[in-house]
C-alpha cells in the first residue's frame, strides 16, 4: 500500500532481513559510502545533500546539507550526534528504522562524518530503546567487522567510531542542545542558541545533530544523485517521508510516502479509514506539538509548506487521527498532561504555565470549572507565548489554543455542566 | 552498590567518552537494574566512580523518569496511556489491569512486592497499542489475557527461584 514502487527508507519492507549486513550489501548497501570515499571530496557529499533539498526529519525541517556546511573546517574534533530520542507522542518511525534497516542509518552517519570531517559519532536513544539498541549494536559490530566503520574505512585514511548512548526518560532531550547536555552527563536542559551546536556542540566542539530518519535518506541520495531524489515530493519539500499514523484508523503504522501526498490518501488508503465508517473529527499532524487540524482538511497535501499554510506544522509527521466520538477537552488535557510531565523546569513560564493549564483541565474534567476557565486557559497561553526558553513550552500551547479555536463549544459545555464530572 | 563485575562493565563504557561523567546514566542504570531502584549507597558509588559529587548525581536521578529512588517491584510494568494509545483503549486497559492486580487506579506495587504497575507517557509504540514495557522490554498488541499470562509466568518464575534458592 504505497505510492512508491519500492521504499527508499523502509527498505526492510521490500527486502527481508536487510538488517543483516550481508543482505544489505547484496542490495547496494554501503555502495554510497564506497562511492563517496573513492570518488568524492567531502565537500561534494555536502553539496549533493544540499542539492537534494533534504530537510531535517526530526521536526524542524531545516535543510540538512546547509546544517552540515556550518561546521568549521579548522576546528577538531568534530562530532556527529544522532537524535534517536524519539519521544513525541505519536512518533515511532526512528525505532522502526533502527530495528528494520539499521545499516542504512549507519551508512548515513558515515557519509555525514566523511562530509564534515568527524571521527566519532554518538547515537542517542531514549532509555526505553534498550531492546532496539541491542540490535543496533549488533549492526555496528558487523559494520566494524566488514570494514565499514573503525580505522581506515575501505582502505582509505577515513576513520570513524560509532557509539550508542541511552537516555533515561526525558522528552526534552529530543531538543538538540538538551540532548548534548544529557550526553555530557549533565541535566538534560536546553542551552542558549547561539552558539549553535555547529560551533559549540558536544564537549564544546563543532557538532552535527541530525535525526535518524534524516541520515537514513543520505545513502540513496549519494548513491543515486540529487536529481533522482527530487523526483519524489514537491519543489520545496523533496523526497519521501515516513508518516506515523496512529489513533482511530483501521491500520495504524508507518507509511513512507512522497512529500505532498494528500492526507486523505494516508488515512483512507494506507490506514484503511476510520473504524466503523465514523467520520474524522480532528487530526494532529505532528504529535502533541502542532496545532490540531479539523477533520475537513483531508485534501491537504502533506508537505512542509501546505501544512503550515493550513495553520499547523508537518514536524515529525506523526498523524494522530481522532474520530467523531472523541471529547476534545479530554484529548487536549492528555497533551497538556504530557507537556507538564516533561517540562524540564529550567524556565518558569513553561514550568509554571503547564502546571496551571493542567490544573484548569482537572477542573474541567472533574466538573468544577469556573465560568471564565476557557478564557483563563487562553490567558495563560498568551503569557507563555514567546517567553519560554525552548520550544517545549511553546509547543504546549498548541493543543490548548487549537482545540479551543476549533471546538470551543465543547469547553463551554463543560463549564455549563458544572458539578457533572466524568 | 556496584559489584566488581558492574565496575568492569562500567570501565568498558567509559572508553566511549572523553569525559567520565558522560557515563552517568549508564552507571545508574547498572546500579539500578537488579532491584529497579537506587539507594543512597548506589548513588554514592556512582558519584565516586565518575568523579562527580553526590549532589550532582542526586540531581540527575531526580531529573530522569527511568531512574527511581522509591522501592519498586521486581518487575516494573509501565503501561502507556498517552493520547495515541488512549484512543485505542489504553486507559481502560490500564485501569482493568490495576483492578485485577488489586491496585488503586493510580497503580502501585502488588502485596507480594513482585510487580509495580504505573502509567507512562508515549513510548514510541503507538501503532501497537495497548503497549507496556516490563523492565524496559516492549510488550505490544496487549489484551487482558496476554498481560495476565505474562504476569502469571513471571510470578511462577519468581516463586520457583525462591524455592530453589
């Protein structure tokens, strides 16, 4: 069930056991690394990634090649840090890549390291990925044995060590500067930017921080070229993207599609539609962090620009589908609970604001809402807006504001029915 | 307390990093894994091994949700009840599990001290809900029957261990 003849990223869906290095190499695996080391200067690898239009798949959508080009040439060592702290509600794509197609991830890391002159890479996984990371470590060991990692890779003077590192339960560590702090053994709290990690990153050294899926795109780009890659997607949102589909659909799961594919195709063709023929009431396109889209947006093309124009964000493309039975106050309260739980405590607008918002949601839930509670939620959101240290706090406003914007009557019902709890 | 074997394992981990304190989460995980929580002695051992202060390590333990200072069952069952899982019945699944284990809705530890049940936020398995991690291993597409069978098996294994020991 896909618009693609074969997957670019989820290749394990087409080629059984591609997690084994022998199967991977038999299907063109590590050819891109061989090509880069034998035929390309490091700068040319960055150039082809730039030309491909590949944008960061962790959520921000920043052009990957441009990010790499910020690494200074005269400061050593340079580090690669791979963000596998996949913790956004509704997101489960990096885990599938790590479990199903780990060598493509590793080859992407090696290509990135060659491009920017790094000799060490750390893959930072969320602490819950202890199981998936055992398999990843086996893949790393195989890559060392076969000469694709370690000293003098493929007989060249390029060397790279790849290490795994597990966190211990903190959503904030998906934010790149918090991740670096955590990797350094400090509290996983965000840092000021600038300086950006490209200048002052891990251990104070220049560092590329890329998402797992971003790097998994790099081997096919280097192997087949930028033009080949640009056949997928739109002019500005190039390539394929893994869409995580969850919630009220018949077949939840990961679906790799060209960017720009209509939302209806994802939900109806891939996901099999809503169970029981019920209607789509609302969609979260980027987990808990982006504004809710109302259910009449099914013809929206799923690329960065179109989703933004519709008032939300594509982000990590984690689509949570809610049918007409869902109480939107309840749904918003779930997300506010998430952000309150995950607030790192560094800045007071987020630490206190998420706490106050959850307090109001508890009143709404328990039938003790006050007449002005809906406006109070909006007022808290206005006070937090623009004042949080990092995006976590800003993201926490999205479910509150967008659920009130589209479904205010459900909040008013709760207020009117004071004294009636769940 | 870190055993000699634990310390050797930690020495291997330290080779990955230019700075010892990068190993703090790994060291705490090693110290915690047998009993599922950390004592003050564990925290002191980790601080000494990594040239950190005890206060710094306590702060780390307080920050990360997978590091625990309260006594916890031998098996920690963490059920995801975040929005995507809740849309597929995880809230009710969790409440029923607590009830069958004789626990209040907010979870807790069973009388025999074997199982701690709690709800957690997203664990990156939303398409396989209801889902739980038991001592950080995934158990997916759960039903009441499946989780009961897993719990029964673990309980039997633990009882055998006690008898044999």
